[in-house]
């Protein structure tokens, strides 16, 4: 990695996106950090921020106009995500549209806007979820739109062949929240094969790998401590 490289990370205001942005700043990258409600990143000479609600087509359009002013891009991580249970949606049509816009339409428009800006050897990563491949009736809009993000990303691997390597990361549950009690943590960890909380570092490590692995393109990489496999086993053989 050289200090001339530029990366766009969506949803970089907090949590995983913020950790990724700080990691690439610490490693000498110029970071274009998209955020929605608030950006917790500290001022940095190599950091530029852009606010956009990715469920708002007008805001995505303004973000795309801003992006084309920023020069060549070596890497993009589509990380922004909304995660709302279907039962919590007041308006089901709006709920599904919101997930589709944030997880599929916005990444598609952002990627199209960058079409003349990809630097030599560029790479793009979409952060999906193991639940893109595991139905979950409580979060059906989330799962369906993450599956859409995944499939769209692999189409982009085809469309951008020879210019941009596109890959997908499917995290399992990454980091417990303060409200997760001991029983919940124990249950989740018992459903993984490694039996350990992944932590944001696991996803950072996977992004580093995919950004540098020149032979890897069109791959869906699970970074879940084996939870997908554990899930499959439980669903097949448990009582
Ligand atoms: N955390 C996990 O255990 C886990 C497990 C599997 C997959 N993942 C995936 O890993 C990624 C990062 O996880 P995370 O827990 O850090 O995600 P998160 O906090 O749920 O969301 C990531 C970012 O997306 C932004 N966002 C939400 N709605 C948006 C909108 N309408 N427009 C623009 N940005 C919006 C959020 O900003 P605001 O808060 O400002 O809205 C936030 O900064 C996500 O893609 C997630 O689906 C996470």
C-alpha cells in the first residue's frame, strides 16, 4: 500500500465503517468517508467526508457529483447498511424500498459514477451478510436486499473485469453490543465454530486481503467464525 491510494468507504461514520476508515488512514491512504447521521472520525489531513442518506435518490445524486470531483479511486467498500425488522415497519412498501435503495441502488449508482475514475489495479468490496444466504423471516427485507447486493456485486465483477476486482464479504455477527447479555453472547458463540467474538478486526483483515489479492475476483468470502456451517448443521440435524 502506498500513500497515494484513495479509498471510498460508505457508512464510515461509526462502528465497522469508522474502524475501516481509521485503519486505512493509519496506513497512509486518502479516505473518502461517506456517513449518514453523524461522523465520529477525528479530523485528518487525508480524510474527506460526505454526508448522504442513501435511501434518498437526490442525496445519492449529490454524493455522486461530489465523487467525480475527487480524482482516481483505488478502492471502494460498500459498507452502509440499514437493519430493520419487517415487524417494525410502519409502511411495508417503504421499508422494502429503503433496504433496496441502501443496499443495491445506491452502490449501483455510486459505482456507475466512478466509471471513469478507477485507478490501475482497483478493487471493490461489498459487505453483505451470511444471512444473504440464510432466510430469516424477521428480517426478510434486510436479507433479500443483502442477497441483492451480493448478486449485483458479482455482476459488477463481470462488467468491470480487467479494471476492477469485485468481491463480497459475508460477516457473521461481528461485535456484541452493550445490551447483549451473557446468555445471548453464549448462545451466539455456541453457534460458531471458532467460539470467539469476531471483532471488527476480522473484517478489516479480510478487506486488506481482498484489496491486495490480485488473483481473487468474483468471490464471496464468509468471515463468520464458521457460523454459516454451524447453522446448516443445526437446521439439518438438530431437534
Ligand atoms: N455488526 C454485525 O454483527 C454484522 C453482521 C453481519 C453483517 N454486517 C454488515 O457489516 C456492515 C457493517 O456493520 P455495522 O454493524 O457497522 O453496520 P450498521 O452500524 O448497522 O450500519 C453501517 C452504517 O450504515 C449507515 N447507514 C444506515 N442507514 C443509512 C442510510 N439510509 N444512508 C446512508 N447510510 C446509512 C449507518 O449510519 P447511521 O448510523 O448514521 O445511519 C452506519 O454508519 C454492514 O453492511 C452490515 O450489514 C454486520
